[in-house]
C-alpha cells in the first residue's frame, strides 16, 4: 500500500517580519504605491487645513465623480505603459466614442445599451488599428498615436458638426455620474466586498500552505481585511451623509453609481494582470520583448491586445465623461484629459520604462490628480497654477521611478 505524503505547510513570516521585508524592498528601490499614498495624504491634509470645505461630504462625493473618467482612461494606459509604449490618442479616442454614443442616443434614438455597445466597439476598433500599426509595421507608438491624436481631434469636430453641443437626456446614461446608490445598498456592497476579499485572502493562503509554500499568516490577513473595512466604512459613512441644502426638495446622499463601476473594473483588470497567462506575458514583454519572443510569446499579439484594451477603456471613460457633462462637444476628451490620464498612471506608480505597474496605480494617481484639481479650485487658483502644480507632481513621480530603477539595479533587486 502506497501512502502519499502531503507537503508540510510552511508557516508564513510574522507581521513584524513582513514589515521589515517591506522596508528592505523600499530601500532597494521597490517603492510601489508608497509615493502616491504619501502624496495623497499630504495633499488632503494641506487642503483640509487651508480650506475646511475640502472635508465636507459634498466635496468628498464630488472628488469621485470629478476624477472618474480620467481614472478609467488611466487604467487602460497602464496596459500600454507596461509594454514601454505610449498612447497619446487616448483622450480624443474617448471623445470620438462619446460622440458616437451621443449621436446614437440623441439623433438616432437608439436605446442606451446599443449606444454604449457601439461606443465600446468603436474604442476596440481604434485600439486594434493603432496596435497593428505599432506591432506589424514597426512604427513607433509615439508617432502613431500622435497622428491619431490629431486625426481624432478632427473627427470629433466632424461628428459634432463643427462645434455644436449634443445634449444627452437618457436617464440611464446620466445616472452613471449624477445619481447615487441607496445608503443601505452602499453598506451591503461594502460588507460583501470585505467578506469576499477576506475569503480570497484565506483561500490563497490555504492553497499555498497546501502546496508547501510560504503563506501569509492569519494575523497579517486580519490586518489587511481590517484596514479595508475601516477605510471603506469611513468612505461609505461620509458618502451616506445628506449633502443637499434642501433635503425636503431633493436628497443627495449615497455612494455615486460610478464608484462600484470603477471597483468592478479594478477587480476584473487586476485579475487579468495577476492571475492569467495574458497578464504574465504582458509583464514579460514589458521587461524584455526579445526575451519574451524567444520564450515563445507572441509579442505582436500582446501589443495589439494592450492597445485594444487601452482604447476600449478610453471609450468607457468617454461614456462617463459624457454622463457627467450631460452632453458631448468638441472639447470632450481634449484639453487636459490625456495629460491627466498619463499623469495619473505614472503618479500612481506605473513605470514609463515598462514592466512595472498595476491597475490600482491608476486609481491612486487619479485620486492625486483629482485632489489637486479640486483643492486648488476651492482655493481659487487659476488653471495655469493647477497645470504647473500637476506637472511638477508628474515630474516628481517620474523622477522617483527613475531613481527606483537605478536603486534596484544597484542593489540587485531588479
């Protein structure tokens, strides 16, 4: 009779050991999201002191809707930046897709789901064309997307007939950025989300222990789950406060509908990057395209897919922007949208050199950009000052990225 021996579970390091390991990684150049989190805390503290109205529940809710479109576009840019490429057309690509949405809704009378589907399909086609030109013809992505940036700017003008404003009246589309979940539903989603996160963390630790691998201790998992519950609980509490000055006429309370949409995108895209072969191949190509090609990875397909994902998410960003503005005009997707989206991804921790980044980076960076835009607006600063400050923060983030890479190479942690 043969007895199969299971590998003995390996006890994970303690919380103190994990903390020491994290400090060592930071010293070695792997700062992750630390600069973005630190910057976000400092900015919120400064604006709260200088303008107490920054901390009101109404302004807190406004931060989510104000930065939602840029954050979603930045999520797509993460996929392209992971390859060491760039997409300068993402902003106006979102404008083109928003114009398609508005035309089908307002002028053609199509249902909202048909219009949204057409906008997303338009984004996917745009990304596949750009990706094909970059991957198959070998044209630098900077050149291709710069040309697309100019072309899409003209296309938006043509679609909106030279400068008219197309109003959106569909209640479903308008609800995305202008309506809120019932307060009870906000708490329910929080409880379900925290429970799901705890379950996944415990399941992952159990699987690793079952294979004889080092697993996170239960105490560390408890700290993570507790932190998520506290932060999420505070957010839901403040968002559920009444924000209307005349609640008897209209009530404004609850989590903005766009928030769970972004959370779902975060979960799905993070799963794609971290738990699928596609994600592993994307990081491999970003680290070294030639090495990935020799390992049997279809580099061209990965590039085309990354640009397609980027433009598809730009289309979603365009839908959210159109919802917030309740209209589409020639400036939709233009102005500072692209700069803020690229800035959000980089400020959050995604490397411009490729091979390093997470979808969460786009959310953290998007929060930083939204806080700067919102806080300086409350203080009465002009757009010029806002651009200078945001540009300085972006330059600082890029400098930290470059320093981290040099530090990692010097310490052998790269």
